[in-house]
C-alpha cells in the first residue's frame, strides 16, 4: 500500500515549521513518530498535501523534571519513557503505561505528543496523562497555548489543536511527595489496542486523598475522565467503601460500545474491576514512598 | 519507484542519502516511497520482507541508526542521513553473523519469512543486553510474529547467539 503523493518538508526549527504550516493552511499534517499517521495515509484515510517532519528539530527529544513537574518534548518516544527512571515512583501511571503501548518496535518510534494529537479513543497515553493532570503546550502563529487534556480531546481522532499549531511539549504537574499511580490495560494479545484501560493517579495529604486522577481508555468517543469518581475521592479516607463506590462511579461514567473486543456490559465491568484494583495499587505505590 | 512516467512529480520527490549496510546511496525518491520499497526496489535488497504491510507483523524490521524499525511504516525520506542495516548486512567477511549461525543451528525458522526481522530485532536486543533472560527475549520479540514454528527455537537461537557473542567478546 502506498500513501497518496505529498510534499515533504523537514524544517530545522519550530518557527520554520510554523511558517510552513501556515502556508498550507489545513492541508498539512505534522509528522513525529509516524506510527499512527503513516498507517492512516497508507489506508488513504488521510491524504495530506504536505507532511511537516519534526524529526530534524533539535531539543524536542527531551524528558526532564522542571519545577517539580515533568516536561515531555514532541519527539520523546514511547521506548524512552519505558526506560526512564523518572517515570517510575510518583509518575508510575506514566511508567506503567509506556511498556503496554503497541509492541517494542513501534515504541521505538511512536511519540507521546503524537499519540495525544492523534486522539485515538483507544490511545493509552491520553488516559495516563489525563489521570496525571497533564496539559499540552501547543505553539501556533499567535504564540503558545496551554490545553488541558480534557479540552484537547473532542471526539474520535479529533482534537482542539488548530491545523497551524504544533504540540511541542506535554507538561505533567508535580504530584506532590506522597503520590503513586498505575495503568491497567486489558488487551486480547500483545500489541493490541486496549479492550479497556484504566489510569489511576493518587496524591495523599495527611493520610487522606488529596487529588485523585482517574481516566478511561476504549470506553467512549475519546479518553474519558471519571470525574464523579475523582470528586468522590478528593479529601476522603481511602477505605474499602470509598474504593468500591469510586469504582462504581467510574463504571457508570464509562460509555462503552459492543464490538469484537467485548460487549458494552463486559467493558463496563472491567472498568469497575480495574478502577478498584488501580486505586489499591496506586495507594500501595504512594505508601511505599512514605516509609522511611 | 523513482521514475513515475506521465505524472508531474514536481515537489513530490526529495533527494536522500541513505547508508545501507555501510554503503551510502544518494538518489531522488518520491516522498511517499516507503523505506521497505526503497530497500527492496531501489537498492535491490529483497531480504527485507513485506508481511502484513500494516506495522503489525515485524517481517519488514530493519535497524535505523541501530534501532529496530518497521520499514513499512517509515518513509525513505525519513531515513535521509541515517544508517540502515538489513539482513544482507549481518554477515561479514568472516562468514555468517552469530545470530544467523544460531538460527541455523537451533532451527529457529521453518519458512523463513519472519526470519530477517527476527534476527535484526534480536541483534539490537543483544547489543543492548548481552545476556537476556527468556522473558526479556520474548518481550523484545513481541513485535515480530512467526506463524510456523512457535517461538521456542527462536528464543533458543537468540540465547545461543548471545552466548556466542559474549564468547567472541563483541
């Protein structure tokens, strides 16, 4: 299969890339890892007039801690996250998600920011980063715009990014010292898209839940935040009752469809089970760091 | 692939220099040319196989700057200025590469279709982790699918190649 013909530009800076994008209006696509975009182009679901390849731009492959939070550049690959010590511990929801994305060869090239911009409802990063409270820093002709992820995702493969904007950095806020998280994914076989995924991130404050982040993969038109469950947990003691009722709320908030991967009821039940399991695992991970 | 008769390709081609198995090749390619077709048709290196053509099977795996890549999901223009290793680049003047000898001796293949991709992924694994556990080998190869043998002998071959490479001190 061949993609339709396109013009190809590999600029050396973001400024240059933005100028090129403006010239093409909505007819260009940004290429980072290409692991989702190229298959779409081969299947002719996408036939952009031009590709703007970010891979020749220096500095976008960096992953680092900044003011206690994390910065993930547009060319940071899944494999880099899988190996990063930084993403264990307090950022465990990210470190757990990375090795569960597709397969190792795809992870060598696919990028975190590209996955967000692609907005597949079955994308794993969308949920993991939403649970972590991340936001996207996009640059466009009018400067930099910060987009919280729940405002980024508009529907299947649809985001609030303008065609003339580039997702340059993903910023993850400081989860505080007593934090932990996890990402649980049900897949039919290695490398498959999620039947269901649940991301959980907890920050504790004086023994009680401070902030709870819970997001769901594959059970809605885009990655969904389990807002009702998050709100019920904030400020609460994380006992069995709280865990069970949060899991019920998350399941109620899911909007799954029956397909080859399972019935809607089955997927909703997995959301409940994974939320419960995820909360226990996240609390355990946070607790381990409280010990002297 | 580089000559499209009767179609105006102005702006739709780019010059590239790709070093394949140590040999630099400069040519003009259509922007849409996939790396796998550049290797097979432009370079005439047909050891890289097209399997699923949807980045699922790993048969087309090559190394790009030492990193395994599915060459059906990468453009030739993306490989501009980079080093590509295909199965044809594994054997050296001294004969077969240790991974090739090991696949042969451990019967790590039946039809051979997945084998080039398997061997390149395994080579990258062993460069990174000279003595991987069985679990690490299976994990590393989870993007390469074999439909003949199952994976028992493939895992054995990677272990044998690891041992041979460690002995050679490579």
